[in-house]
C-alpha cells in the first residue's frame, strides 16, 4: 500500500524542503514568488540548516528557515498551524532581532541589509480577504515609503481560492500555497509537469515520506505541535471559564452594593441593612463609606 505524503505544513517538513542546501532552487523559486523582486533572486545562502532531535520534540522550538539572498536580503520564513493571536508582535520582534544581529561591535549602520520576515499561516488572521499581504514603513497621510529595509509578509493558506486544475496557474505564489495546502492535488500534479521548482519540492517531499527515519522524526514533531495546540486550547478554555466566573462574581458584587445603597437611601440604619441582606455590619459600613460622599 502506497504511503500518503507527509504534510508540508508541519514545520519539520517545510524546513527540510525549503531550507535544504541540496535544493536551493526550491527556496529561490518560493522567494521570487513571494517578493516579486525587480531583480530576481538567483542565489541563496541558507542558514541554520541543522535540525536537532531535541528541537523536534520541543513544542516551544521554532523550526524556521533563514537565508541571505543574492539581492543582499536577510530572510526568515516561519510557518504556523495554530493562531496564538500574537503574530504581528511576534513577527516585529523577530524582525528586530534579525536586523540587530547583523551588526558587530564597531560596525557601521550602512552595513545593515534589507530584512524580510515571511509568515505562512494555516489560519485566517488579518481582517481582509487577500491571502497574501506585505507591509513596509510608509508615511501616514501620503503613503510615501520611508524605506523597504523592513518588510513583513503574511500568507494565509485558507484564504487562497480553490484552484481549477483545468486552468493555468499564472501566479507562482498561488502555486506554492496550493503545494503546501494539498501536494497531491490535480493542480500540483499539473504544475509538476511545467515547473521545475515545484517538481523538485514534490520529489523532496516524496523522498522524505518514504524514509523511515524521517517519518519517525516527523511524527515526533507532529506530536509536539499537537501537544502545543492542545495546551493553547486548554489555556484558552480555562481563560474563558475564569472570565465567566469573574464576571458572575462582579455581577453579584454590584447587585449587593446597589441593594445596600438602596436600603440606606430609604432610611434604614446599618444594623437593619445587615439583617435584611445577610451582610456583616462592617461590610455594610464599608459599602456606604466607599460609595457615598
């Protein structure tokens, strides 16, 4: 029985495909599709290629892809399966670290390279319908660009429209996102015939999927990601429950205060209010003191 291909959206597999020194054409093709540079990228120097087993099993580790391009750009690519509601802040933080790390002691600022963060999300995040959004620093009123040295991209896989295998895919970014979404789709099978980078990526995915050792590491990574997603879901659920309980307590407290003040306005003394509300006289006095000037 033929094995199904591994999921390329799992960061372990994504890094193996797009962060491979053996197949730099894959990353070059992907970056040209995302950035659409005037001068196409022709070479990449891929960083942090090693994947330690300890990082595979660590649900808090980041298996991202870092590279420097022939256009003198520092690139970081991260893929996320679960919405942690902090992608903008997180991306700005990682961008700043990448930018700052370029300078050593005594280096001049003009050595700093254009720095780009690409976030691939398997969930809807931004409040628009576009599956790809890129941001730079611009003037608020005129929209004049200050610089392109900072650039942050969000690619939201679920927002990509359903592609028709009968039609030619013109936008290569759509092709790459379709590969990540469903590498065994008819659209991808057709793209393999005409695009060498997509074909190389599919071949790499196939080899990973047939390799016992890689499959073992994949399932370890998949488990760690599922554990993280489960932990986030539990924390979110607990937070909602705590919020509900706090809301109920606050509601009861407000009702209690309003009752005491209403009885006080009717001329009842502290002792009478305490007996009528089952609240201690000390608490009644405190409520009256704090709410009546």
